């Protein structure tokens, strides 16, 4: 549960693995997921029980079949840096992700002899 820069109280996200994806994804969260989020938010901030729900969002998260972890790396001898499968924690981890990607770019630059 957090307050946005615009003062909106928000909660979530959730993650549900699915075999099939709808394109485009459903516009509304499933009722049982929405209820679970509301219950969790009200457990943290009981006064929210009196507030209305302004909206919800349902969408797809990028993932990777190889691992549940982020895919950040570089093939030795290549200048190609891969940063993928960044999920909802991506904003929280953005600075660390950027630092790691920059270090890989620096490494490639040094290996190329251009540094």
C-alpha cells in the first residue's frame, strides 16, 4: 500500500502465472484478486474500508522461460548487453539494474580497445 505522487492510495501488484495469455489482457482484475488486494490494503490501513476503489489494471508482465530472475548479462567478446525479464520490482531495483548494465557496457568498451 502506498500513496502516489498525485495523492492516490494504491495497492498491489499481484502476479499470477498463466499458461495462455489474452491479447489484449483483461481490463479489470479478476473479482477474487481485487477482493484479496482490498482485504490486504484494509488490513494495513483499516480506514481504506470506507474509501471507494477508483480503478484497477490487469496486464502482462515480461518474463523469461529460462529463469524467474532478471536476465542481465553480456556474452564475452560481444558488445551486446541484455537487460530483460524485469518484473514489477524493476522500479525499486532500477538504479541497481542500471549500474549493472552500465558496468557491462564499460567492460565491453574496455575489451574493444576503444577506451
